C-alpha cells in the first residue's frame, strides 16, 4: 500500500507474498514516484511465475496406465498382457502419484523380480513398457512432465546362443513325432516351419485361403505385416489336402514340446518353440542363401537381426585368413 507520512512524503509499505513474507518500506517525495516503485517491486516478484499456474498432477500410476491403454495399448496385440504387467508393477510400488515415481522405485521392483527368477530380457521388456507409458502420454500432452525413469538403463544382455538341428536330428525328431504323437497336426506343422522359417504360431494360423499359387501367406505376424513364402509342390498339396480335411490347425505346440523332449535333443532353455525357425535360417545360410533374402523370408524388420546367422555362411570373414600380418 502507499500512504502519506506526517512529513509530507509518500511511503510504500508492502509484503510481496502476503503475511509472513519479507516487508518492504520505502519513502518518496511524490505519490507518483512511490507508485512507480510499488509497480516495479511487484513486477519483479512476478517474474518467472506462470500467469495461470495449473494444479499439480496428482494422478496415480494406475490412472496413467489406464490412460495409456485406452490411447495405445488397446491397439497392440499384447496390450492386455502389457497392462497386467504394468498394473502389477504399480501394485508393487504402492500405486504412487505417477509424477513422483523415482528410478529407485523401478530398481527395487527389478531387484525383487530377479530374486523371483525373472530373466534379464523380461525385465528389460518391463522397463520398456513403463517408459512407453510416460513417453506416449507426454507426446500426447496428457502429462506436462518428463519421464521420471528415463535415466534407468537396460540390463546388458549376453548374446544368445542360437541352436539349430542337424539333418540327422531333424530326421530323428520327425520319426519321433510319427511314432509317438497322437496329434494330427504336429508333424505337418513341424515340416512347414522347417520349410519356411515360420514361427509356430504363424504356421498354426494358416487357413486354406492362405495357401495359394504355391505359396503360404502368413498373417497376424509379430511385425504385423503379412508375408508369403514359396514351398515345394509336394508340401503345398499336402497342406491344402490337410486343411480341407481338418478345416484348420488346432493348438499343437504342447504336442511338439513333448515330442522334442522324447527325442532327447538337448537345447538351451527357452528355445524349443523357435528351434525350427533357427534351423531353417541356419541351413538356408549354410547352403548359400543370402542374408537379404533371408530377412524377407523371416519377416525381420531389420537386417541387423538376420545378421545373427551370417557367421554360418561358408565365406563369412574368410578374408581373415591370409590378410592378417605376415611374419
């Protein structure tokens, strides 16, 4: 406020932040000068403040997960599974205010899951899921703060050994299926995967309309893109006949796993479902196939993924022999 003193001077007397804040008092010869000073002090105090500050965002982590799911997750093939994983993560953390989540919160969750036996790859996926919630909502302007766990690093993974079957092992596996499996689909599905490099689920999804002009068209793939792979005339005709008789392939992965166990073929943990795909890719390269063609056949989004098989090529890094230092 501005008031006139008994001396005739004009005094500015104010507290910039209300009661309890620093008091400012200064006298001037004229009221206009005092008014200019008051305006200056209040303007300086207002610098840096938002004109219309918003309320703090106190939505919980679960509320943000639901928001992400409705905006993005519902359109993902594994959206429901991701949401269950994210909800479990939020429960472990005590469903905190989403903006208050600290890197330590996720690290504690990760340490707990490691003790429970979760793999490094799985936990990297979990970190990716939570990052996606914050990053996606920030891009959509649903939150106005940065991803609070953006500095948490993925766990470094050792390069996985890709196991594949030899010709002798392939014959032994197919014979085991013939002799011991009662599932009518597993033998043919195994041969489809060996002939095309398809994932087991992609082969199971084949219907008669996907078997056309000597090619198998795989839909609902991991990448979301369909792809067609030619097969031999004999296999093409057998698949068509089988689907006309049975209508479709039923779930047969368990039957395949049982046959693989019975064959006593040793594989690294977690590779049973993909061993046929790796076997096709490995033999394709060893028999002279090129990496770019293999990428298209397997449906890899990046040739870098397909390069895992490059070392099986007969000429791979052959220049290392003879082009090193001569001594």
